[in-house]
C-alpha cells in the first residue's frame, strides 16, 4: 500500500508538470494527426488492402495502426522525462525521501499512460471527422482501446530503461525513436502484411506491435472486404497474443528498469 501511495504521488507530480507545459501535449498530438491526414488523403487511394482499393476501406484499416503507433511513440517522451530528472538531480532528491524506490518509475509510467489516453481520445475524434467508423459494439471498441493503452504502458517501461541508460534527454529521445520506426513500419499497421516478401511477412506477423494492431482491427470491425488473415498464431488469435506480448514486455522491462534505477540511485 505504501509503494502504491508513493507511485500515485509521483504520478500526480508528473501530471501537474505536464499541465504546466501544454506544448508537450500539443506537439504529441500534431504528429499522429499528420499521419492520419497524409496516409488517408495522399496514399489512401494507392494502397490495396484485401480486395479493395477504396479510400474508405483503407481509412478504416489504417486507423488501428495509427492508434498503436501513437501509444508506442510516447515511449520517447517517457525516456526523455526520466533522463531529464536524472540530469537535473531530481532523482537524488527522491533518494533522500522515505519512499519506495520503484515508485519513481511507476509514477512516471502511470502519468504517461494518462497522457496517452487523452491523446487517444483526441485522435479518435479526428479519426471520426475524416470518416473512420467502428462496426462493433461499445464493449468491444473499449476493449480495443484498452489493449492499445496496455501496449503503450508496456512500451513506456522500455522508454524508462532507455532514459536511465543515457546521459541526456536528447539522447533518450533519439534512442527512444530509432528502434520504433522499424518496429512500426515492418508490421501490418499501414499495409497488408500478406503483400510483403516472405521474410518480412514472418517478422511482421510475430511483431508484438502487429498483434495489437490486428486485435484492435478485430475489435473495431475494421477488416476490409476480402481481407485474408495470415496463418500465424498471433494473427489468428490477436487478442490473446496482444495481452501475452504486453504482459511479458512489462514484466521483463520493468524488472530491468527498476534494477537499473536502484544502481543509478545507489
């Protein structure tokens, strides 16, 4: 209970800080909105998904990928924030307080989760404006967004580990993005993985990012006409695959991040 209370206090501190720097939230919204507009109106009529070249079919196919990319790109912000706290000596101040050691990281990741949830709400409104629609009941739609947020929370622990491993916030931002681009683009987020070369298709099908995108499409009812689901297990059972991947990432990277934090603050 003490560790939970400490984590919530640190999360509140980070949320207050975010509220005082609104440009952090604004800039975090601009990129996903640009992706929606570019892929929808520039590439939408040129990319075939399933048996359709329809812009509307691609728009609905695309949005799960944009949602997933948005929650994972928050990783860079999480890493930069922790690196900034380390650089300014704030972590040393926390050390002098009678608080749980892991609360600093847990509080930070919880605050990032709240910010990501708000970003998803705004992005969903933008998606509705450009024509995206969900075709399943409200329960499934909320479950889809829940899986997206779980993936974002899992990846924030990767960002925390990166933030603790570098010396400056700038390095944390670069290190947080450099591996995300291949992860998100070698996936089923923006194109039908069935159209990829065999080797890349296997990578995309077993990519944890792809599992969450596939699960969100299934729960939103956004598969285009004639779409053939790949035979790989994560694509056939995307909801379970997404849950398993996210939980494993949290357990693995949280352990490493807390251990790194204890050494850094020791």
